[in-house]
C-alpha cells in the first residue's frame, strides 16, 4: 500500500500543533520542520511521535520544499499548524490514492475557515480549493506569501475539507495582515511594480464590494461585513506599503530637531 507523509512547518505554534498532529495520527509518518520556535512547539511535536527537523526560515515556499525533501512516503499531505484534517478527509484520501493512476499527481482539497467564532459560509473563503495532497517528487512550491504549488501531472478533486483555525480573533487577523502585506509589498517592488494611492483605494472598494455583494458575504452577517472590510483593507495596505517603498525615506537629522 502507498505510504502517506503529513508535513507541517512551524514557528511558535504550541497552541496549535497538538491538534494538527492528532488529526493526522493515521499518516505513516508526520514530519514537523521548525524554524526556531521559542515556545513548546518542538517538545509537543516530539511528544506526539512526530519527526522534528530544525531548519532556519527561508520563506514559506522554500520551507515547504525543504520539508517535502525530508519525506519518505509515496504521497504527501501538506498542512499548516493551525489546520486539521477531518476523519471524512482521511477516508477520502485513502480511497483516492488507492485508485489514482500514475498520471494523477495530486488532488485539491477544500478549506473551511473559522473566523472570529464561526465557520464562514460566503465570500471568497469557502471557495478555496488547494492542492494539498500530492505524490512525492511531483510538486514544487513557489511564492513569497500565499504560496502556490505546481504539480507535474493531473490534479483530482476531493470533497471533504481541511479545517483552518487561523483567524480566531480580530487581533490575530490584523497581526497576520501586517506581516503578509509587508511581504507582498516588497515582492511587488522587487518585480518593478508601482501604484498610485487613488488606484489602490479604488481597488480596495472593488475588493470590498466583490466580497460583500458579488460573493454574498452579507449572508454571514456581521462576520461577513468585517471580513469584506478587512479584505479591502488588506488590498489597500499592501499597495500603500508598496507606494511608501518607492518614496524617499531619509531619517531627519536629530541635531536639527527643535
């Protein structure tokens, strides 16, 4: 039978890693690649029987490419530390890999996001489907943030979701927004992109309307409104940071300060 390796990259994920690893206890091996955690992440992972490899942070995609190079399974299931695989997904994965022809390199899996106390049912969030299950040696991760995966072969579709508990609070959402927009702005600048603030603001309005009206985020009530605002805000902040990166930013001479 085909063997399955579950991979997780971590840094200071003591609050999440146990639930994540327990949700894939059925995998033939569980590998955690940690990048300098200062909490109990490593101890918890090892205590649950996972193989822990310590590797300095190189970026989201590079870290995941390194992680899959440590795996020995025929198939890889890639999870984030704040995600969990359901029992329904386990059964569907086992059925899928037992029947998949060699031409199939992997499968997309839907993601269900828990946002501020509930699973979101509308907007762009429930439309997410990502290739998280794939044959070892047939995948490459790329991208500085919101990394994507390229598969060498056909891609199937699974119906059971991965549960994502990233945004438990508004404070955590904003903290991640700040980190991700910084990476995105620097990535855009590195490719020579620039933007005006007026265009950035109009883009933010379009994002809000797309989430709240076109994708019916309003049906999630207050949660849907908050998320639509935040998605528009994300769009604007990333481009405002990009705009700032193109501006002169010299520190004032402290000796002349009054």
